[in-house]
C-alpha cells in the first residue's frame, strides 16, 4: 500500500498548497523575504493545528487505540483483491481520535440512549459513541460489508461498551425500512456512508420519524476536502455533498451548523413544528399542548435550573437521595442535617457532580436553628424556592409502654420540626410569591404498619399529612404549593439493623411489589413536586409504597 499521504481535509489541502508555494518562493530570488516569512508562518499555523487538537483531546480508550492500529496496519487492497470486500476501502475512511471523542461528547451532551450509525467502516466511531451511552444504551450500526463486522467484533468484545453495539449488515436503506417498520426511534443519528445517498438517508429518517423528538443528526465529511464550496469542483462526492448541504439549509424542518472539524461535521436538529413554517392548517399549533407551557416541553418543565432548595435530614438515606435528585435536576442544594460530618460529606458529593451545594447543621426541633438555616441559605443564594422537609425519627414501643419522653421527642422532630421549617420557609416564599414545599410523611399515615409497634411515629406522620393539607390550601393562591410524599418501607441502613432484620420477611409478605423501596424509587417524585410541572397540585399526599397500603 502506498505510504504517500494524500490531503484529505480542507486544512490539509491548504497546508499542501502553502507548502508548495513556500517551496517555490524559497527557490525564487526575487521573492521578498517578508513574503517568505508570511508563508512560513502560515505553514506553521496550518501544520500544527491537527497535531495540537490530537494532543489536547482526551486520550482514547485502549480498545479504541487497538482498533485504530489494527485498521491502519491492515492491507485493505489485498483484502479487496481476495474478494472479501465489495469495495476497495482506504484506511483513511476510519474515524480518527478527535472525531471519535467529538462524537462521544455529542452523545453525552444530547443524553442519547439510542444511536443509529449509517456506515460503520471498522467501528471506531461506533465504539466511541457506545462509550458515551449509558449502560442500557444501544447503538445500531448499518454496514454494507459483512467483512467489516467480522473485523471489528473481536475489539468490540474486548470493550465493556461493545455489548451496546448491534451491527446490521446489508443495504442501509433496507435496514432503515426494517427499523421504521418496527417503530424504532433514535436520539442521535450519525451518517458516514455513500455520499450520493445522504439526501435519501436523511429524508427517510425524517419522513419515518426514526429521529426522536429533540434528536440530532450528525453528518461526516460535509466539507469534503473543500470541494463543496470551490466553484470548479467536478468531483462526484463533492458535488453530492454540496447538494446535500444546500438541501439541509433549505429544509424548514431543521436547522444546522457545519463544524469545520477535520473534513467537516454537520449538526442537524429538528425545529419546533410551530416555528418551522410547515404547519398543518387543520391543526391548531398555537396551544400549550402542542407548543408546551411557555414553550417548554414536559421534561423541560421538570427542570429546576436556577432554583434554590434545601433538604433536611439529608446526611443519609432518603434525604441524601432527595438532595442528589434536586441537584441533578438543576437546583442549588443546601444539605441540612443534625450531624455536621454527614451533611458536609453529602455536600461534597454534590460538588463532585458539579452541583452547587452547602452544608448546614441544624436541629429542626429548635426554632432558632431553623431560622439560622434559613438565614444562611438566604445570605448565600438570596432565595429559597424549594423546601424539602424530610428529617424524622422513629422509636418503637407498645402503646401501653410508650413514654411521654418518647412521644414528645418523636413529635418534636417529626411534626413540630416540620411545622417550624414550613413556617420559616413559607414566610420567605410568600414574600417571593413562589415556592414549593415537599414534606416527608409516611405510609404509616394511612395504615398501621405491623408487626412493629410505633404509636408515636404513626400519629406524628398523620399529623404531617394534615399539616400539609392545611398549608396547601391556605397558601396556593399566594404562589406556594405544599405537598408531601409518603414512602413505604425503604431499604436504608436502619432496616438492616439486628433488631429489625427478623421483620423484613414479614414486611415483604405484605408488599404486593415483593420488595422494599429503594431511595432511588422516591427521587422522581420529589423532583416533580418541586417543579413547575406540579403547579396545580397542593395539599396532596403522594404515596409510594409498592401497594402495601392497598392490602
């Protein structure tokens, strides 16, 4: 195989031309030194760009490095001569390190779960994108050449992400028809195949809804060695890509940007049908169902960007899960706990995830502590939009043996503390004209859990529900919604204590779901109640207990 490098990107073409111009200038006596200097500087800038991008881009994984080495060292001419491939495939077809990491980054940024790739070659791009997918993500690669699937599969098998890749060999259009017939949809589509069919692939994807709402199409080689914009282009691939780029630019269904990375990557997204100019006159596309409330789709309405939240009892268990959930949805989170070390640890966890957080130590049964908590949050962030009053305690004893000390201590935290927090946060929210209060009650507010005996706890949590209902009706017309969550028996470290372990099997027999709740089972509920999506809900007790209260 030839070792002579052929310029393959606009930058490489420019570098080749500049180098030739510099060489000519160097041999001509009449060329000013200043011009030679400028040419040398242009060569230095152009020649250094790709190398710099390579060095500054995050290092590829070992399986990707192995796949790249295997591809560029393979004798593709000989493979074709032996009849193993339909076409003579140049090694330059491989997606490179920078392009691969770009695709991986796009998968992360678009939060894609399902990716469609049209044109795999040896699978470098496929594996790069698979590395960006979640564990249950899937990438379907369409590849005409069966040999390439055989070539890539051993490397895929070495990668923990290879299991996410499904390679379908044969005509890409046949595969697209198969996927469309079964109603498949993808969050991201990457096209890097025969250039003359780009428009056909694109139209089929959009016309058959293979691209999910808010999905993105990425197209490789859209600058194709600069031939797409040079007026004297006669190259068939360049002309095909020129037509494709213009077709996308004229399509009111989408918007695009061409990124001049290597040989060009087009990023294409579907625009809102309400603004695309392609509306159906028989359909009212101006209402909020179609366009979204204030133009925001339902999942966007559950975002908490710019909101300030606090969570009491956030040092462990349910409160820790709530703090992470609110932060992941976009809120700044104050982690409040009686134990300073636990509060600080969770706050540091949030910071590691890029979530703005602060740790606050407070005993919520003391009004002065609660007010200091409110003041410190207001001092740091200037507002409180979400109050998650979760802290609570539970002590078990037979009713005839329940002491006043146990009763008072339980009510002091569970009901009195929740009231103090609701009132202190509510005063801030009422001045703001907006707020979401989410209290943690319990399934024990609906039934009497057994066989454990917990009179104080059951009664205090029933009080939390009535507190929530009362505040919810009083404050909703002033912009503050108050709701509560009633979890069932949650699998926390407390459940695995020696004293409670014998009860677990009995509890499981009472739960239709057949398992204890995980703290993660409650996270979506707190985000929903904290978000604008729940604005018409107040005074509600959202029960999440695997059906236990129904038996």
